[in-house]
């Protein structure tokens, strides 16, 4: 997988290791704060019994450069997924 490293100006090959025990956690609320040198994302969930209340469970801090990379990567992945879904639906109709 190719990833731009925020500490370098070149593109490096990075090998990702994902533990088989990695826990998937659903979050339905997020806040984003942008400071002079970093971006803070807070992730949490609404309370089912009290929908106007939220508990923040995770706080992620990243550089502004990595935040831009995250936005671009997420946008590209969502566009690709939407195209694949559209193609799949067109194939089903035919």
C-alpha cells in the first residue's frame, strides 16, 4: 500500500499489520477541532435512552498534513465504493 508519510516529502511503501484481534467499534458522532498545528477528532455515541446526550469515547490527534491526506483518501474511497455500488445495481437491472 502506498501512503504519504507526514515526516517525509516523498511517497513510501508502508506495510500495514492489522491484528486479527482488532476490535471494530461503531461511532455515530464526531467533533473536529483544528488548531495551528494539529487536528483533533473526537468520536462517540449517542445515548439510546437520552438522544440529546453523547459520550465521547475516542480522541485522535493528527497533523494538519495528515488530516488533509485522510480527507482525500476517504473521499477517494467513498467515490470508488459509490461507483462499484452503481455498477452493481446497473448489472442487477440488466
